[in-house]
């Protein structure tokens, strides 16, 4: 009889905690979706794709070499079949340049050297890239920020400080969970690991140029976060 009553109380406790777990999962998924940046690469239905390195910041009064790859469903495109140009716009909407890209046979990409005068105005600027072939067209657009040289360094240092600060917080709450045998504390490092994984996957991590290393780092944090979320949720629901 006691076993039956205990089982009933346990089931009732789990039912009471389920709404909170669902609420936590909803907020988690919402935050992960919100972390994804707006699309900055678009193409027409003709499947002419424009691939390019996405830079968030450009240094003020410093020339910038833009390189893009143009691909259709079967192969890379060359200047024998495709013409590409880029337009830059200031924060007030004024057009800065309309420059054509030349094909580089060595690197199989299109390139243009954008002179320093195009990046004299601080703030959020815009770009538009378009490529045309005899039967296809593709385009990509987005924004970037022109900043002072020191601003990029300060931004990178801030990311490092935030990253290691979050890891310290995660370690502290993990210690609290183990010291006080309270699984609720584990939700904090769980959220931190998931957010770090999403950030590295979407925005990359400063100082890491290897794509495989970035993806591996993101996978580790995402996997650790998902593991903690499942195990912590299960243990929390199983508590009497």
C-alpha cells in the first residue's frame, strides 16, 4: 500500500513539473532561433549561387579585397560565361561604388579591390552583389559595419572575456549542483553550453580560422548542453 501511495505521489510530482520543463524547452528553442542572423546570401530560382566570406566589420579607410565564388548546379562559373559586380552604399543610402569583379583563374573565383575611400564613413553600410550569365542570374545582399581599427580589437577582447566568464559561471553552478545535490542548478550551465555552441556555429569564434575546428568546438558545446538538458530534466522529473 505504501508503495502504491509513493508511486502516486511521484507521478503527481512529475505531472506538476512537466509544464515547467515544457516552458523551459520553449524558451530555449526560442532563444536558439533568435540567435540565427538574417539571411545575407540570396539567389534566384535559376540556382546561380554566390558564395562569399561574410565579414561583420571593415576597418575605416582601409582597402578591402572582395572575393566570391559563383556556382550553378553543375560547376563553377568563369568570366567567359558570367559577369559580376558589387555596389556599396553609405548609411544615408548614397551609392559609393559600382565595381565589376574580375575572374581569377588561379583561385577560381571573382575578385575586386575596393579602395579605402569606400570605407570612410563609420556606421552600418550596405552591399549588393549580382552575377549574370546567358541564362542565369544570382544576387546577394547584406550589411557590414565600418569601424575604427581599435574597435575590432576591443570587440574581439570583449568576446574572449564574455566566453571565459560564461564558462566560470557554468563551472560555479555545476559546483553548486554537486555540493547541494540540487539538479535545478544544472539548468544554468546547460543554457550556457547551448548558447555558446549556437554562437560558434553561426558567428564563428575569433582567432579560429579552421572551419573544421570551429564546427568541432560548436558540436562539443551543443552536445554537452543537450546531454545536460536531457539528464537534468530526467533527474528533476524523477525526484519525489
